[in-house]
C-alpha cells in the first residue's frame, strides 16, 4: 500500500465516471530489454523499482464524440518518459491536440489514475469529507465540487465513481474526432520497472567424462507498479545505447525470423545488431513478481572441468622489472573452473552449476556470470576453491646482468593432493618482468605457450604431491 500505515485505504468502484476514459483492450505487446540490476530480481525489494527498460504497445478502446474532447488514459506504469508517449488512431481522422502525463506523487501515488474523476473522500468513521472532481493527488487530495474546492489531508478511504480503478500514472489527452463512435487506438510508450536476464542451470552428470544437463530460462521482472495480463512478450538480447539513462525510447527495427527448435520455445530472430526472442504464448506479469519461461529446450552439453593454479596476469611493464622481489608471491589455493562451447547464441545472465552428492541429490557447486556468447564460442566459469588441493610457489633463483641486458628467473611450484583420487592441476604462469622472454627449462613440458602465458598440466597422485620447476630467460636492448 502506498499510503502511510495509519491510513487504511479502501477503494470501492461505483457507477460510470463523468469524464470519458479510455479502457485497455486485450492486445498488449511488451518488448523487454536486458537488465542486470539486482533490485529488479531480489525478493527483498519493496515496491516498484525505477530500473530496467521496456517498450509497451497496447490497444485502448474508447468512445468518441464528434469534435474536440478530453480523455483520460489510466492504468499506466509509474516510470514513463513523457516525450516518448504516442497515441495513434488507425483511421487518421482523429487527431491528438495535446497530452499531459500525470505522475503518481508521494503517498497518494495510487490515486493518480483517479485525477479528473468523480470521487467521494471518506473519514475514519465512514463520513464523507469531500465529494466532487479530483483535481490533484499529491500532498493531500484536492477535490472540486459545486460548492467550492476542498483540500483533504487526513482521510481513510476514497470511493471512485468509475467502473475500474486505474493505478499508477495517467495520461490526459485532448483529441479532435471527425465523427462520433467507438475507436481503438494504439498507445505506445517506454517504461522502467520491467527487465529480463537469462538464467542457466547446469547439472553435472556422474562419470569420468564431463557432461552436463543444460537448462536455459529467461527471468522476467515486473516492478513497474502495474499488472500485465495476456501480454505478447519479446525479449531483446544485446546492449543498445539509451540517450536517457532513466527511460528508453521506442526502437523500430526490422526483424528477421529464424526457425525455432520447438513450438513451445521462443522464436529467435535477428533485430538489427541485437537478437530477439518472441515467446510462443501470452503471459501474465503481476506487479512485484519475477517470472521464468524457457529460453531453449533442455539438452546435454559436453564440458571440461579444470583445477587451475594461476599466478599473475596479462600485464606488460613499461620497462624491464629488475627488482628481486617483483612477483615473488602466490596464493596457495587451487580454483575449480568449468568450460563449455555455446550450442547457440546465449544471452548474458548467470549460470548455476549443480552436482550430485553420494545419495544422488543435486547440490550447488558454484555460480558464474555468462556474458553475451555467440554460437560456437567458449565460456569459462570459476566455480570455487578445490578443498583437497593446495599449492606452494617459491623463487629458486634470480640473476640480472645489466651489461648484457639479460635476466634469469626460476620457480618451483609444489602441489599437494589430500583427496582419494589422482588429480590433474593446470598451472598457469604469466612471465611479466618484460615482454621478451623464452622458456629456458621446465620439468614438465608446457601444454600452452604464448607471449604472456605459460601453462603446464601436472599430475598429482592421491594423498601425495608433485613438483613443477621452470626457468625463464629475459632479454632487452639498451634503448629499452
């Protein structure tokens, strides 16, 4: 409830309102843009949230009189861009002369949709405090009647003389109709409070080979201050640029459809530089909810698990680093990582990885962030620290010959395994004293070597240890 706790608002809808109002028709289309804002998805969030981006196109049925008249369109979300709201009549014989957006303000935000209607304001004992046309709902209620205008600040309930109770913001329009009759217009506007992101669950299958059951879903959040019923939903994957950070503008793009893998799955298509997912069936999005719908059919995906011990990063210094203490340390933890190849274009979201315990019950192993990943690209996630593996890194030699412009450095890495099975640990080093170097020697042949990476695979026996020794030779010129 948007009003203070000391007021118990009760809304009773009575007869038809005096001011003409446009009613929402059945056909509503929502185009949602991806948003990672945690406030949209967390259960701890209270009330509406001004994050996320969506474009709404809905049909509004209205009864017109011939000539100039005023209309009220209620039941709008709380977060709107007034400059991007558009109402279009299909016959082009009705014109919009002007429009004014009335935003919900303060504790009376829920009453913004009643502005322009006949209301009865009641006190705590049910007595009528004011009756008439509601002029304003913000810092009290301003009500105009035949006997004058009354400002009511302390009240218990409001009765509406309309057949419905519009919530959120409302739009007042002055239109000029060529003739009287029923008309259906398309109302389009951008709004915040709506967003989506992908949610993935990978359940590792038992056995020596790394395979996982992969589930793809779209998490759809509605904190807009309005319910949506039987809406056609389109989800945009990618990162469009919005000139206004608080609200998007409608984007008109031609789409190119691709064949969907199932009639029950969203139809995927290209939309300009982005990707569009159209849900196969209309959905309900109650305000204050997070809904999930399938994005791709569940499938088995091949993967690769790695126990990784890494030191340093891909950094190149501006000059040779001659200090003996440079990059001497290293953590003693070994990280578990998971890699797989995208079977299709995967929108950004979060991946939860599960594995079975000794009773076959799936348990949480780790979670990682998946960026937008094109089909065929690799995705790698750090899941957590391996409990039974530890590492120790020590420098065994270091020598600088400034006259010859050379430098030699050697390390020993000792890996211990307290587990009951042998493990393969990937040791990834980044020689970073200078950009020109060569591997002088190593006790294990490197599996990967590039200008900024040395990678070794070391077999560590169960309940035992293994040692990796390697040396690097650096060279530079006098000018460097």
